[in-house]
């Protein structure tokens, strides 16, 4: 059924099974953790190429901002939710009962792993077709390069002659396969703000966004 949802008929069925197997099942080497690493880079390559061709007049900085917005956790989560991927992830009952099928981190990771599995099974061209089918509208809807919260906060500080914002991990919770980081960001003379996320980068972005909001 998962192959029908993805519109990909796998030659090696063990690859797609691995891509949707959560680490909670404790099948060493047979879950999606390694495969998501590969999928992340395949996704980045395909989206980078698409942006390079679509926006010939934009510089590296503009393209980088677009890329970051299109391969970030929020976008992966959006695509995974659209595919209803949570229904197909194989996981321990304890993980499922704890909301694992709706977990942002689980859906992001499985989405990347699926891209990696498609690449391993059928090569870059099939992976590109799958990615563009699910990301093309997102690319088209991004009318301007997004300005992420960290960049905006840095520009705010520099514009006022202040030192660069400082980020510090103040807490890390959860199991190794689904950690949650809490990061504090501070700007000289201003009250700090904190943010949480499934990666340090995501937590930093949330913290920066909250501090910007408090600064008006």
C-alpha cells in the first residue's frame, strides 16, 4: 500500500520496509536512521538543481535561503502529512501510543528515508521525479527567498551596532532517535528567549523567532 501512495514500485522491497521502520523496533541496521542521512542529501541535490535552473538571476545567498526553506523539517513534515505517511511507519506499540504516528520528528525522518530508499532502488532520476512531484508546487509558491529568523535577528543586531546573537543549548531530552533540544538565544542588552526543536537548528530558529517577536 505504501508503494501505491508513493507511486513507486520498488524492485527491492526490503528498502522501502527499512525506510518506514522506526528505531523503536530495535532492529539494528534495519531502521531508517542511516537511510534518512542519504535521503537528506539527495533531496538537497534535486532541489538545488531545480532552483538553479528556475532562478538564473538569483545569487548564491538567495538560492541558499530558498533551499533552506524547502528542505527544512517543517516542509518535510508538510509533505509527509499530505501523503499520510504516519499511517505506514512501522513502530513499537509504545511509540505509537505516545503519539509517534503524528510526531513531527518521525515524519520528517521517514520522509527523508523514503527518498533515500527510492534513490538506492531506482537511481537519481526516479528520486527526482518523486521529489519534484511533491515539491514543485512548494517551489512555485515561494515567490521570494524566505528570510529565516536567525538571519533576521543577526541583521537586527548588526544594524544597531550590537555583537552577533549568541546561541546556547540549555537542555536535551528524549531518546537518541528522537531528541528534543532547547536553545537559548541572547542579544546584548536584551532579555533572552528560548526555543525547542527536534534539531539544534530548529530550536535555534524558534528561539530567534521568539526574540524577534519580543523586540517588535
